[in-house]
């Protein structure tokens, strides 16, 4: 059985006034990673300095001709723009380049569609795709009736475009209804976990969240050195060194220019993070522009109104950083941060200690003793508190516990 050959692609970025060149190149590096995750092979990248995009083709005529030549020479079938394109721009570019043209948002949605495993994730992705397509209906989407209807689907006097929009609207309404049912079921599951201390792993995509979850809980969550390996939230129990238990929640990673519809569609998934008592904000310290990734994560948290949740900053992949001056400077700049390697297991015990500190802030510690014949009293007491230890001394049972602070 032969392997499917990757689709050859060209990536395109525009450097606008006031935007530094390194930022454009960093965005294109990330776009190339996204293309690789989607199964494309980037054969060339093209950039252009422009004060503002061309309303017809986003880039200038000369650059269009340059890309057209690269498409022919390299047998390219896909051109990916790092910025969102208008419907007319996509149509004009495809006519001039004779190949498929998509933008970053379309590429991210394609990756999410490939990575969706559960019914909830598939519904969320389809909803986001339809919200995206509704604003970008072109000749390529003229046959939606074949997928969502057939003879009798067109209303009186409707053009094909109007029919498509109506069919999309109908499908969006159905998907939102389906998501509502799933959301209610998820809410019920969350209510069963009420009272448990919950810790959400957040951060930029590919920062190492799933690797850390596996390292801490010995779980078997899918890990890959590609963007958006995790879509569905994973909840695992984690026992602290103090003996208490907390729930760890692995969530979808953040990224620059994340499509607005995607955040809206994944609202129920992100609700898991909203219920967390503490965030572990994981930063890939080996990435050359980790500061921008951290800033992007903070921006998304503000957008989702999650920026008031307490968080612990985790600088991950320190085993890949060979600069003691940088590390020392960061320790001074971020005195409360932890410096770890999820893959190598470096200083992970500090995470347990830090979680325990936050968790126990909400509880009062106590100890109570019972006679061996007080079986029923002991059972009832242990059901009413969080037991963190038991011991037997001088013929008595001692129970160390935590009770919610009043």
C-alpha cells in the first residue's frame, strides 16, 4: 500500500506598515507547521511589503505573477495566505494562479476537521466551518444542496447562492441544537465533580500540555510534535504528594489569529477551563518567540474572560535551553514560575507542591481520633471530609483531613 503523497503548497505573508520583519517570518514559520500538520509540503514562501492589502488580490500584480510561476515550476496545487482573504480575493487569485487558495483560518479549520475524534468535536468543527463558509460562498460551494438537501430544497425565486445560504443557516441551527444537548450532558458530569479541586492545563499549541498530563498522571493521551494534537478536553485524576486528589484538565491549545467562529463553536469544551480553580500556564521556553506566545495566551484568556483565574506559570522544555544567563534572568523576572521538562521529568514534583498549596488554601487541615469500635462514626466522618492520611497509634485510629474553610 503506497503512502498518500503530500499536497505541495506555497505560503504567502504580507508585511504591513509598523510590523517588524521577524514577526512576519515567525508567523510564516508557524503557518508552515500548520501546513505540515494538515499534510501539505511547503515548497516556497513569498512575502511582500505593502502598506495595505490589494482589494482585488491581497498582494500586488507582480507578486501574483511570481507565485504563478512558482506554481507551474513546482507543480503546486495549494497556496496558503497567512491573513484572512475576502471571497472576491480568493476567486480572483484562483483564476490567476489556477490552483486552490485558502487562508490561515481555513487551514486551521481543516486541521481541526482532521483531528476531531469525538462526536462533540466533529459537531463543533462543522459548525465553525459553516460559520466560516457562510461569509465566503463562491463558485466552489455551489452544490451544498447535494450534501444538505436535494430536489425541493430551493425556495421560490431563490438563486443558487441564496439556497446555499439558507441551507447553511438550517444546518447551523441544527448543529447548535445538537451542541446544546451535549453541553447539558457535560454540565451534568461537571456537577458530579462539584467540590473537587480542578486544574486546567492551558497554553500555546504544542507547548507540551498533553505530555505533562501523561507525565503527571501516567495517562495515555495522544501526543505528537505537531500543532493541535489535542482537541477534546481530557480529565484525569491526580494524587498530590500530600495525599489529596485533584482533577487535571487538558485543553485545546491557543494560537495566533485563531478563527473567531472556532472559539465560539468550542465554547462547551472551553467551559471545562472556566470551571477550573487553577491554571497551569505552560510555555515552550525552547521556542525563539515564547514571549509572543505567552502574550497570545493571555490575550485569549482575556477574550474568554478567564484572566481572573489564579495561575502558575510553567516554563517547559528547559532541557533544550542551553543558556544559564537566560534562565537566571527569567527566574528573577518570574520569581513564582516553575522551570520544568515534562518529557524528561525535570522538577515535576514542584508542580504537585504548588497545586497542593493552592488547593489547601481553600481547606482547613485537621486531625481526629476514633476508637476501633466506632466503625459507623468513622465512615460517616470520612464521607463528610477530604481524608489525606490515616494512622493507628496507642489503640486509636487517627484521621488527618481537610475541610472546606468557612
